[in-house]
């Protein structure tokens, strides 16, 4: 089940309800400590040592519990790892021990100085201490929230620990997901099920993780044929952009629809067709002459956009697009240049329409700046959906959003900076469309979109864990 994003106030209420239900706070702290210890062991290589910084509050207690959990590990199972705990009550006096420890260049620093209760500006000594931590350029695992960050607003009037990973407790805090917080939060992970009672429900914003996709897509039964899994039609590719069509076709193949027909402009037909085996590739005819190929069978989904042309060559493509967008009973996925062709048309509730803009394309759709989109991504998604007939929106970028003009919106937890390459969006569009072409999945559009985005990001993570040098062709292979 997706995890609700909570405010600081909701987190406090959740904790108090847990204590009222008879759960002992120390039992939760101990479990959090075990989770931190497990993550440290997964991060720190054998033979390395880790520096734990513990403040006076509950974050400090969590860090101390983690050290206690590590201390309980038999020496022969530690693989030569060691750790040091520095409890910090006075940043000037205790800071000397931290400076000395930093000179030993720990493999990781665990930040347990301040938690979500911080609602004031830090004093200059604390700011100087945090600056020293940041200037050490050692990777930091922040407990719950990077010290110095306001969990309500995602801002800070002073210095903030710059984390490589933030392991937040129970559920994501809203302040961690603001655009300004991303640079200090790093990779956001959630330690869920730490002994608190059931998470409070919300219908606004949820955090999506791998557990949400157990047995999805569902296993295929044995007595099936390709006709049971749909026929995707893709219109993509033009001179100079034939690679976008190829990548979209590859992405669609990874979803395993029954059939895929890719139509592209005649001048790039050879370049596209030579890189496709399973996909049926056709030159997109602009007229109705006798030399045209017959129309393919009825599509169970459409994808428009990757590498499609502008100028005079665009006219026929746009005509086909508008026919499908307005009247096709099958799902229609719109990406890249075709986003500029969207009509502000209301659609019936039974139709599935999906748009997949990146922030620059979203800004064009809303006639605003990219800064405006990134400043409030949730609002941008809602407005795009409203403007274009309550369509589904996949707003790409760091922590991709999936949602519509109303109802639950999801935040994707997977992904890697390596996705910032040309072509990654084409693969995602093809993967989404390939899933939606399958009749057995069309009743679960929201889950399909969440899964596609999560799996795309997870493939990038798997690649980056193995090498720092990978391409979009590698992404398709792992996907």
C-alpha cells in the first residue's frame, strides 16, 4: 500500500495515537535504530568506519539506538567495520571531537543532530559545525530529516546538513518533498513499519514504493495468444529524430503487448525499420494514393510524439493525433512534440488519455515559466489535467508525479540522475503505452502508470549500482 505523505502535525498526532494505544516509545526507537544499522551496513564497505552524530532529541536517541544495534553484532560478522558515536550537546565543545573525527575521513556520517521538531534558526556555532560537516565531503545518511531543515516548509534560515540519503521514519514529511529541499535531502528513503500504529489515511499525496507492485503485472495464464495482449500503434520519428521512434518501440516491447505497429515518416523509415525486429514498421503516408499500405488492425492503445516533426511534415501526423485523442475508444498516450497539439477538449469518463511532459513541456502547456512549474509541481499537474479534459498526467523529473485534476496523486520513489539523458522519456512513453495496450491492464490505469514510472526509475538504479557509465540502450535492456 502506498504511504501517505504527512505534515509535521500529522506525524505528531500519529505518534501520540501510538503511545495512547500502549506502544512504548523506546520500542519504536529500538526498531528505528535497527533500521538505521541495517542501512549503514549496506552502505559502508567492509573494513570501513562510520561516524554517528547524536543530538539531544529523539533523532539523537535513534542514532544512539543504531550504534547499540551495531555493537550487538558479533565481531566476526562485522567484516572489519567499526563506528564511533559523538553525542553533541554543545556545538563548540563537542565540535572539537567531530573535527578530529572528520580528519579520519569516515566512510559515512550518520546525522542524528536535529529532527522534525526544529522550528527555529540555529545559532552561529551550530551553523559553523554543520558547515564543517558539509566541507568534509563525506557522504551523509540523515536520520528522518537533514539537520537544520524545517520539516514543515522544506527551507532553512541557516546551514543544513547535505545528505546523500535521508532515511525518514514512518512516512515522508511534506517538507522533504519541496523543490528547495531536494539538494540537501538527497535520495529519500522511508523506514516504514517501525512499530507505530496504522498510518493515517490521506487522499491527496502518496509515496510509491516497490511493495505496491507485488505480483504486478499479474502472471499470464497458459492458454493465451498474442491477440489477448493488444495491439499498440506508435506514431513517432522524423528526420534527425529517428532514434526517438526506435527507443519508444524498444520501451514498448519491454511491456510485452501482443503486437506493435510503428508508423514513421518515409525519410527515416529505413533507419527505424533496420533497428526493429518484432515491431512492424510502416512509412507514414501523407495522402490516400493507391500505393499506401492498408490500415493496420484496430489499435488497443496509441502512442504519439517521440521525435514527431514540426513544420509542413507535421500536418498529417497532427490530423491522425486529433482523431485518436478526440474519438478513439482505446487509451492514447501523448509525449514530446505531440503535447503541443493537445486540444482543450472534455472527454467521456470512460476514455483513457495520458500526457507525459517534462517540466519544460509542462510550462509550455500552462503558458508559464519552468520555475513556476517546479515551484509547485502538484499544482502544475492538476492544472494540466483540468485544461486537457481531466487526462492522466505523468509529470516527469525528480520524484515524478502521477495523477489527475482531482483525487490521489502519487510521488515516485525510484530513479537516478543517470536518467537525465536524451531518450529516457521516449523509453518511458513506450513502456507506458505497451502496458496500456493490454486489455487485461486497462482497468487499472493509475496502477499501470505508477508501476511504469517506478520500474523505469528502478532500472536506472540497478544500472548505476553496477557502473557509472551507462546509456539508454542499457536502460532498455535492464527494463
